[in-house]
C-alpha cells in the first residue's frame, strides 16, 4: 500500500484586463473622441465605432469633466483632494502618487506637498455624483450603451466589450480581445488549451509546493535560531562572575579558545564586560587555590574522625581531639574569619572599604589586613599539615599557580576588552593573597621566626632608604598591607629590640655568636628579596603567556595557514596549543592538590 503525499493545488488562472490604451487602439491615440449622438445607439456594437470617453447626450463636456480624475481622466468613484487645491482625483490614483512620491510627495496639479493622512474626501461632490442620473456613453469600443454617471464604474467592471488578456499571457499567449470572445479563444484558439495548459498547471503546482516547502524550512530554521538565541540569552543571564564553575569555564575559553572568546565576547558579557565582574573573576581565581587547600585539610580531618572508634574519642577527650586536629581547626577557623570579613566588607570587587576611626581622622582598610593574616595562617599551617618538605614544595607550586594563571587570564581578558593593563593588581584579593603567600613561604623557609622578622625589618628599611636616595624598590609594595604604613622610626625600634634579644640569646648560648646573629639578618632579607623578585617574575611570566595565547588565537581566527586548514574546524574554533597546555597544567595542579 503506497502512501500519497498531499499536493497543494494553486488557484486557477484567470484572464485580466488589458492595458487601458488597448481599449482604443495604439498607445499614441488619445481617448475622449466625440461621436455624434445618433451614432451612439445600442445597435452600434461593431468594432469600427470610435471609442467614447466622457461624452454624453444629456450633459455637456464642461460639466462632465468635473467628474473626471485629473490623473487617469476616468470618472471618479470616490472623489478626493490633496487638501491644498480644488482639483479632484480618484482615491487610488492620489494614493499611488503619495506612495511613489518619496519622503515629500507633491500634488500632480498644484505641486503642494501632501501625505496620505491629508487626503480628504469631497463629500459634496460624492453626493452629487451619487444623485446624478445623467448618462454617459460606455468608453469601451463596440458597447455603445449609455449609463448613469453613478453607475459607470459598475458597468465598466461588467461590460462584455472590455479588452482582456488571455489567462496564459504570462506564459506566452499574446491574444488580447473582448471579454465576450474570451470563452471562444480559451476553447478553440489558445495554444495552451490542451497539453501545454496541463503542463503549465503542473509547473505551477510544483512551484507552489516548492515555495511552501522553502517557506516551511525557513520558518523551521528561524525557530531554531530563535531557540538557540533564547538559550544563549538565558545562559548569559545565568552566568555569574562569583560562581567558581562559571569562572573556570570562562578561563578555559580564554586560554584554549581566545579567538572564539574575542569573536563572541557578548556571550560572557555578564562576566567580562565591566570592571566589577571582571575583578570578581580575578578574585575567584586568586582565592581558588586557598579554597582547595582548606577543603583538603577539612576533608582529611573528616576522614580521620570517621576512622576513629567512639571509645578512642571518649578516652582522648575534647582536649586531646583539639590537640590532634589543631592544625585543621586553626586553619579552618582562619579561613572562616577571612570569609566573614570578605562578606562583611560589602564593597566593590576592585578595592577594600576604608573604615573610619572616630576621633582620630584615620581611614584604613582594616578588613584587608585581617583577611591577609587569615590567609597567611591557612597557608602556613598547610605546610605543617603536609609535613615540611612536601608542604614547602606544594606551597611554592600554589604560589606559582596562583600568580601565573591569574595574570595569564587577566592579560587575555584585557586584550579582549581593550582595557588597560595591570587590572589584576587593582583587585581587592591581590594584596591579601600575595601577602599571605610571600610571608607564609618566608616564615616556613626560615627555620627561626626571628630570622624572618629580621628580613622584614631590613628590607623595609632598605626600601625607605633606597626609594628616597636611589629610586630602587625591593618590595612588592601593593601587597605589603599593614607593613607599608609602618614608619622607619618604628622599624628601627623593632630592630633594636631584636638585637637586644640576640644579645640575650648569645649570652644563654642559644645563638653561637654575633656572626651567626648577623648571618640571620642577611639570610632573612635575602629570602624575602628572592620571594619579591619571584612574585614579579611570576606575574610577568603570566602576562607574557597570556599575550602569546591571545595573539596566537586571534591570528588563527583572522589568518589561518594551510596546515591548520587541514582540520575540519573554523579558525576561531581551533584551540591554541599554548593555552591548552597552560589550562592542562592548571587542571593538573588542582587534581594533584586534591588527590595527594
């Protein structure tokens, strides 16, 4: 049993009126030739009678002309005017003049500008024409009937002497004749009356079906595009610069497909279009490694607790449990305090809110320093949690990943948005995170805490002296937090106090001699200077990597070479290998931190 497909049948072809000049002959002839009244009879129906237009027996020419349109010179059906002169037109004629006249159409008689809204119906002339019973001769040659003026339009539409074109005129039939001869032509003369006509109808049916199929496919495509754009819009609105997963997805797009990101950056408009969401992205990238470290500590504490027998917990007691998990507890508490301060600040993602101390006139971002110290405690205790040497290695890896990857993504986004460079250092998490990383590394590398303190004092004093006299700077000043506001006099006092403690330690035999004490001053300062240079180097490496990734990606998008054209991908869809390696290393670090 075969299935049949419904075929749309087009409407049948119909004959249409011929151009008006064919009513009286050649295009050069002029209508309106007067004919003697005795010849204008109903019996005078042969084709040799001249065309009659606008003449009548009971109405003179001057009176009849006021019922004629000034454009087509036919009797008007609905007389209208432009509003500026007394000339009257058919409504279709005047509307056609208005539509074809451009921005400022002009009346064809008085040349005054008018609009479709200014067209006015002449009610008085309309009523006069409706009540006029005087007759005029039908304009079609061979008719000869006299019709009242108010019925001339109806008669012209029904007259059998109107010239018609064959219904197959558009397909090649050139016949033009009277309406009363049309049936004879269709049945006996037209060359399209048999097979040719059926072929034309078949072509029309297939054309109609193809047109409807194309329209249906175009409608389906439009619906698919609308649905796609709707999903993209919902996706854009749903993206949040404070969401870790959205930030990771955006960083993946920036590092691996910078050309695609630059070509469709509107897709990430909620995250990178303005300074605040972009700074929030940087803040998430800076804090994310710390979140991984704290999550790791909390996870292993939970594992240890689940493996302990209840009897052992009861025997050890609360103090013993705190002593056993003191690293995890202190690190989690410090992270919680830092998170509370970040939420309590409530300021913009680009800066910390300065708090005013009443009665002193001092304004200072105290919450920034509390967050920095909280992060420092977390990173410092993370080394104790992992044992010393593995902890030092992981801390340096975290240091490298945090600064390099954040500056790499920041550099790419700066190029994509055309913003100024160095925006990463203007975020509020940059000073707190980098302060915590540098000083956690310093106090862990230096075995004795006083050695690290000596390094801080020496480098801060050298900074003040060198900046004043030699314009040199050995510190990462934007990340020094509260240390940057300590005056040199206070640093000298601290130095003297540490020297006095060295004297006591030498006397007690804790320190061998003064050479060992001064050696500690030098090693502490050298370690801190190395960490500062290390920070600068990591930041520059991240920026350089981001610039290389961006320019490679945009070159792929604009100038793809022959080797890359062998892949079945658009230039903007091809990954940047440097960016893929960078993101893979970042992902490997995250997995390694969780798994080890």
